[in-house]
């Protein structure tokens, strides 16, 4: 499937109109915030390194964990979802945007009022207690005089609890520091093998540019240098290898197909350089089309992501999203934050608002296996050109590639694809994400209607292999 190459048409397909409008802004590792060009949308809708496009689109997340520092990170990816480009990471503490004076004054006044009320109540209670003890001859006791309870220390938590998940998974999650002459920052990763194979995001491994140095810190406090084994800008995944390490604890891999909306999940990573941070939440949605970007200046793409409300912040990139059995269900990769009209529009890394996104473990497993063995990943393609902007309730198809998978299945041009297997397709991005979540050679059921949304038909399509220089289309 290819994006519409015609002039003036956005690079990526735009999601359906049922989503609220928003925009994109990279989430840096940690560093100085960069101004974001203005926008008339509800959220910031412009890239940090390009002039505003004025386009708006449904919730497009942006990579978190790495971001801009002293200079631009290269062009973003224009499109209905808005461009995204992790750029170069920054360093140092994050700027704090103070609340409006009126709000802060109100908060201070409230705190003072609370302190005064507490003080008054405490004084009255103290007086009554003194009189009562004096008159009745009661004995005064003090909690500080009671010896501390005797305990046996920390024990193993019951299975299926958050402490049990943390105890199991923390040894398999690492903090990754990347630095070069241009930038530096931190991200996260998960251990794949006992000898130091680690899975992380491409924008973590490549965030500081070519010839950057990587150092991995483990849960026991030790650290080791690492080198890149392979990167995949299409999926925003990378595999790195640490030197001189053994007996590490590989993470247990789960199954994306078993995920359910509403189930409890735990996110573990290094937000803002705070290694081993554990947060909890639920699976908010599945198969969410999410715009990502690869290396600086590279082509953006769309993944079919797991959405979660577990708090995720800059530095969680490449970290683990696990279930209550401690099995990996996703690699945290993107987050949506408020921009113009919400939080400080000049802040490049506003905090979590409960809209985090992770690459499903099934896709992460396949890509990581290919990267570790060959250094590159392959993707499926369906042989369609998708319309980027349309009011169709689905993905409107412009052209069918001759002799491609769709053509061989008898799908004509001009139709509207509404389903791939059981996944509802409500936009061009959703179709791209659905195709890229499969492997070349997979047989999938594709449902489409005519150009007027009538006469639905379902056919079997055997997906082909995409060219080596791009993902499935």
C-alpha cells in the first residue's frame, strides 16, 4: 500500500473523523524544551522543526523517550496525523512551566486555610485531652515509646499482584544512555538473552545520531557498553548487544492475541532517567493506528498499537508493558500530550495524560528475531494506494498495483476497505497498520464496499513482501 504521491496530498493516511483533533510533538528524553509553531487546533498540530502545516487529525501520538536538543532532528513526516520526528535527544533537568498566577494563588490560599483549620482543630483537641487526662488520672502514652515491630524483611509477593510483577520483571528492564557530540539522553530496553541481547526503540538507539556511544545500566546497578545489532525505522524497534555480560534475566514474552480491553497492565522503564520506575493501568484500546517515525529525516509509518493509561513519560521509550503474569505484551513507544490550549505550548515534553501506546509483542517478537539474525526486518504489502484525506467510512483505495496481492484477489480500484480480518478499518492509516501487523505470505480476509459504501464483499488476500526500503503498503 502506498501513500498518495500527488502534490498537496499529505504523506500519510488520515484517521477517521470520529476521533478528536490533535497534533504531534516529539517527547524528548530529557532536555530543554523547544517552541512549537502555533496552531488553531485544540492541541499542538505542528512539528517542532518545520513550519506549521495547519492540518489537524485524530490523536496522533509522538515518540517519547528521546527528542530535540541543540539542533533540529531533521524533517518530520507530513500527513493527516501530523509529522513526528524524535530528532536528537537533549540533556539536563526539564523546564517546569509554572501554573497561572491566579491558580497558584488559589492553591496557596487553600493550603494556608487548611493549615489554619488543622492548627485550630489540633489546639482544641490537645486542650480537651489534657483536661481529660488530668481530671481522670489517666496514663499518657506515646507511639514513639513503642518498640518497632519485628519483621522478617521483604518476602515474595503473592502471584498476580503488582509487587510480584515488579519483582519478576525489574531484573529484565534496563536503562539505556546514549551520547554523542550532538546530544545525549536516556531511554529503556528489555533483556532478550542471558548474554546481553536487548530490545528497545529505534528512536532510542538512533536518537543521538551516527557514531553515538551507548551504555546500558542494569537493575543491580552495574553497567556495560553496547553496540547496535539492527534497527528498523518502520516499526521503531532496534536490537542492541551489551559487552561482557552473562547470566542476565530475559523477559518472558506474552501473546498479543490474548489481550483484552480493560485488563490490568504494568509499565516499567526509566522516565526522566529514574531507572526501574513501575506504573500501573489498563489496556485502554487495541489496534489503535499510531503514527511513528524512524531515524531523523526518515519516512514515518503507522503501527497498530496497544493503548494504555499506565503513566508513561519521557524516558520510558523501549521499556516494558507487561500483564499481571509478568509477560511482555508491548514495547512502550509513544505518548500523546496536550499542546496549545492545554498545557504550556512551549513545553516539548508535557507529562502523561493517560494516552500511551506500545508496539504489540507479536510484532516486536518477529522484528526482534529478524534484526538479531539478519540486521533488518521484512514487512507485508497488499498492493494498494490509499487515499490520504477522505470522508469515507473506511480506507478509500486510489489504485491497485498490477499483479499485486489485491489485484490477484480481484479487488478493483476506487473501493472502500472496511475490514481486515476482524479489525475494523476506519481510515487509510488503519489499513496501513493492519497490513504491517502481518507477515508476508499471510492470508487475510479483506472486506470492502463500492465507492458509495454499498455492496460489501469479502475476499481472501495473500500478502506479499514489501521492498527492503519500506514497510508494507
